[in-house]
C-alpha cells in the first residue's frame, strides 16, 4: 500500500536510515496495515516516534510505536 499527499507526487516512505518522509515515486516504499499499526515493507518495522522532544517519525520498533487511525 502506498500513501500519497493528495494533489502531489510525494509518497510516504522510509529512507535507508529508517526516517519516515515524503519522497517522489522513485523513492517510494510501501506499507502494510497491521491492526492499528503501519509496517514498512522496506525494513519491516512499525511507524514510531523517537521522542516527544525530537518529533521525528521513523519505521523502527525500538522507539515508541504509534497507533494509526484510518479514516476514509
């Protein structure tokens, strides 16, 4: 599954360093929904928050794993 910012060609993906960001299609990597979690198809880690002070989102199980609510 891929998540795109509506009206753009930017897709939510994971960098080689596990950062979550929005990249062009060439850099896009997919996600799998597992209950309330998003799991990166690239590194098989859950979307997580490093810390409240840092605020960066990662795909890394050792950080605080985020529950995601899907609306549609």
